[in-house]
C-alpha cells in the first residue's frame, strides 16, 4: 500500500505527514487534509507568538482561575507532568527568562550562529548541569477538568514550546493509529511512527551544525524528539550565548556541555520532555532521563548512544 | 425586647436588600431553584501527575516491558521499504 504525504509549515518549522489506508488513496488524502487542519488548529491556539491565541490570553489574564478549552487543559496538565518527570528541569513557566534571553518573538526564520561563532561564545562558559527553580512555578499550574478551568497565580506565564508540539503529535497520532495502516509524522523534527501495520523506517539523527548524519536508527512505531541549542542560537546584547533552553535555577540559557539530545519514547510528548531534561542535565546525568534510549551530541561534536529498550531493538535491526 | 427589635430590623434590612437585588438583576428571575448561584469551581485543582501519556497500539505490545518491537513490522503481510526520515533541531 502506497503512502501519501503532505508537507506544510507549522510549529515554527516544517511538518510532514505520511499515511497509507487500506481503503485507498482517497481515504489517505482525506486523512492528510484533516491532519493538517488539526495541527494548524493546535498551533494557532497554543502559540505564544500570537496575542490572540488561547495561550496568550491565558498568560495575560489577571484572574487566578481561567476558563479553558480541552486543549489548553491538556497543555496545562502537560506542564505539570513535564516538571514532575524531569525533576523540575523542564519548566514551562520560565517564559520571563526566555524573553530576557532574547526569545520574545518567533525565531522561525532566523539563522542560528555558525559553528565558529557558537564555539567562540560557548568557549568562555563553564559547563554545568542545570538545576530546578526553587520557586517551581510549574507546581502552581492546576487543572480542573470538571469545570474546564486552568489555575495559576496571575503573572505565572506558560510557554507552550515543545510541549504543545508533542501534545499535538500525540493527539493526531492517536487518531491516525486507530484508523490507518501506517503513518509517519514529522512535526518539525519530532517524529511519531505507527499504524495498524506499521513499517520499519530508517531514521537518521541530524548533526547540530548541519554536517553528516550522526546515527541511523530503525523504528516501526514510537517517537523520537531532538532538542538542542545550536539551531536557535544568537548573541545577546552583551555578546554572550543566547538560546532557548533555559536553566530554571539560574534563569539563563543553559550550557551543560551537550549540544543536542535525541530521545526515544512511546509518545511524542514524553520524547520531547526526555530530550530537554537530558540536555539540561549535562553529560553525566543525561542517561537518567533517557529510559528508552537516545543519542547525545557532546560539545566536541562526538555522538554517544544511550542504550534503552527502543534503541537496542532499533540498533539490532539496523545491523 | 431588644432582641426582638434587632431581629425585626435585620429581617426588614434583608428584605430591602433582596428587593434591591431583584430590581437590579440583569437577567429575568426564574423559579427559586434557578436563582441559586451555580457552585463555584472546585478549589482543589488536580495536582496529580499528567499520568501515563497515551501509548499507541497498546493492543499489540512488544515482547518485553510493553514496548513495541521495532525490529520488524507487525503485519503479517510484507511491507515495502519506507522513505528515510530524519530527526533534528527545529
């Protein structure tokens, strides 16, 4: 059965969806159309770069408890979950620090620093693991599903970021998995594979500076997410390194000695959280956050594989 | 005597307030049971973990730990090779 594909811009990057359906190509084409609409809807509601999005309205709302759609409730729940499973490292309430670091507006079209400029900016920094914010504002985000309310202290703002992307992929993946033979979703670099009769696919891990692919994996179903600090990097006003992964404890862009982490997990949301937590932990603590395996890229550019249930099988299949 | 006077005063004050409230009600007043305020949202927000994220195709768990077996497609029919994909920073 041939797969049909559709590619479009969303989540600040390129999204690609492939679907095959035993009912034929028309059914697959209709599924792709619905999938694009669904992802665009999720992005439109959960982006912080549009003042009228539901997330931006929540962030600006002076009330402690705010009526919320089912989608925003899911994001709020994901904020708490991410904080819990990452020991407070993946803190989606660090929006103020993120904006102070220079990420107030979308950088979807901005080029990251070239390798030389990046290494020069990072060379003056002492690598150290990130730490959780003692205030742990993510713990204050409450979800009341019965009444459809999200609660948080006014002024605590949420950054949808990768959580929204992972959530959107999982919501779509649940539908595609139930209705189609195969599907493969590439949500701006985060992958979700599956279906009722999934195909084994080769997935390459891209180099953080655009060099040759670093690793090759084989997967039939599951998720991979990659988080890193080179692609969206810039020099701040004081010429220090700026990027979008904040060390919650210091409120500054983290420099842990890792450039990029790819995480495998059963779901896209979990892969997204695991990848960020591993990168923020640094080389020594990264494996703790990769229970299903992954790939680390050190400051030297060297790639290191972290074994896990998914990678072991993936590597064995590729051999 | 004082207690009775006080009770009467409070009762009349309450009736006056209620009458004022009815006049200033922005919506038509329905039966008594409909005028009761709706219960406020529960003050106890969910503080539990997000829970196990949705897993895909749980009906076909892999051979160990419930993870899918990625070594081969689980379909009985052979599958064509799929296009290569890549993961990286966005």
